[in-house]
C-alpha cells in the first residue's frame, strides 16, 4: 500500500533513487548500443553503471544480469558478423 506523506509526496523516492534510476536507464541504453557497436568497451560501461545502480537502490537489483546478457549477446553478434570487438 502506498501512502502519502504530509506534503503529498510519495515516501521512499529520494534523490538517491532518482540518481540510481538515471544510472539504470543509462546502463540499459549502453547495453542496447553494445549489441550493435563495439561490445567490449560499451558493455563494460553498461555493467559498471548497472552495478552502481543496483548498489544505490533496491529497485534495480535485477539490472546487472540484464547488462551481462547484453554483453554476451553483443559479443556473439560481433563474432558471427565479423565486426570488431574493440
């Protein structure tokens, strides 16, 4: 059940959760970009961002496996199509 505080805002959505959401959305964006362009450096950045977001907020605990899947898929796509990994 969601309850409102005295000033009408929802509790538990502070600056840290907002920043973690920004990191999480950036990690997802980088993970999708890694599928098409240079999977190694872009995926590493996506994994690091997702780990930071998961450490900052409980809401994003499932994000690092998604970034890891994008890393593996990007590597496989790059190898099959003959694109550079770096």
